[in-house]
C-alpha cells in the first residue's frame, strides 16, 4: 500500500503535460468550430452585443458569453465596451462570404480526428479501402483552402518568373484538382490557355471554381493520367502533389506531351536514398486508408513504383535538362499535422531536350 502514502517514483508531469495539451487543443478546436457553424463570425464584421449575438444564433447567453470571451483570448474576436467584433484574421478566414473562408479545413480536420478514433480497429483489422477518386473529391475543397493561405501564391510567383512562362500559350495542370493553380496562371499570362486533367468527379469542383472566378481560358480534361492520353502540344506541364509524382514511368508520357523546349514543373515530396520517415504520425495516417486503384507504400505520400529523389532525377535527366530545384522553405504552406502538409517538398523545373 506504499503508493497510497508515497508519491510515484517516476513523475507523471510529462504525461499530464501531454494530456493537457491534447485536452486543451481539442476543446479550443470545438469552440472555434462551433462558433463558425453557428455563424458567429458571419455577422461580426460589425460590432454586436452579447444579446444581439444570442438573438441571431439562438444561443444560451451563459454559454455564448464564455465562448465569446474565449474567442477574444484567442485573438479571433475583439471586445470594446460590451460590443464584440471580428478580428482581422476572423474577417479574412472565418467569415462565410470571404474568398479565403476556411470552414472546409475545419471539416477536414474533424473528419480526420474521427478516423483516428478508429485507430485500434484499423491496427487490428487493416486499413479502410476507398477509391482515390472519392478521396480527392472529398479533400479537394480543403486542399484548395489551404493552398490559398500562401503556398499557391508563392508557387505561382516562382513559376511566373520563368522566361518560358511569359511566352507559354498552352499549359497542362496534371491532376490539377481544384484548378486554382491553372486559374492563377491564366490571370498572370493573358495569352495562356490552361487545361486541368483529373478524375471526372474531382472536376465537378474545378468547374465550379472556373465558373465562379470567370476563368474563360481554363478547360477541363477528364481521365486517369496513368492509363489515358493526356494531350499534346503543351508549353508547360505542371504536376503537383499527385500519385505518380515520383513515378519515373510517367516521365516519357509527360515528355511526349510537351512541345520542343517545353517546361515540366514537378512539385512533390521526395524521399532521398536511405531516408526512413518524414513523420511517423503522418505515416500512420497515410496507412489507415488504402486506395482501390493506385497502391500506397508505407510512408506518407509514397506509392508502389516511386523512385527516390536521386533515382527520379537520373531518369528525368534522360529526357529533360534540369533548370532549377526550389526547396520547400521558399513556397511551403502552414502545417496541420495531417495529409496536405507540404513537409520538405521540392519544385523541380526541367526543360525538354
């Protein structure tokens, strides 16, 4: 019975600090997500009292009072003389009518947490199988919202600075998903026609973005780039964060689709020879779901048939001259410790020879 009178010989402090971080972070997430779902940020572009907030959201004043005070502490609301108003950050990212609205990212995180709740089941029974087309359709909007928070703009700036971009007339965004890269490219080059190639279901969202942003020079091509023809006569092929991004078997196909002197831009996370893992947590998350078509390997963003960075460059240089390699710190977005994180991705710019 010594444990009743003597403190543990091993301190529980580190364990409880971990649990405290988990507990607090989850509850903060729930507060922000709940406020967003209730539309709190949608009308606080102008100051409102607590009573007005409760009337608009049909909320219990005791709960909403505490929620608003927490949001103030988090820097998401500003309070002055009993009136609450969005901070600049909330106005930009948490209000429904903002073009940078991040609700889809919150939804994605919530669904991810639900998946992690099934970890024991998956560890015992194996991964959940879904189609890759369904996966990309489900995550398309969230990936677009994350990209708009800096990575898309930085990437576009790097590519638009290339001399070949300014002269380009036809661009292929291979596996282009939401299509925002293609739309941005046409905005910066008024003579450019861009084509987004992806699964038919994924292209539903692409078409929405093209229509909403009035991108008249962005077109869609439905298909599977592993098995279908991807077209020809392109000045630029842009290939970002896709299965096959490290597969050397696609290099000849991309080479054949380009005009002489055309540019291939590959933005992916590569593994170097001998590299074991970039994130064990993300390796687990990657392996919790398997795809019915393309076969995943055991590390985040890896697939059967992938080459190491060194092997990929060796094959690439048989068809292209490598112009430049850009490291992640020059374009990366902000990490969420989930699928979609940039990690140590690279942009490889190569010219057809």
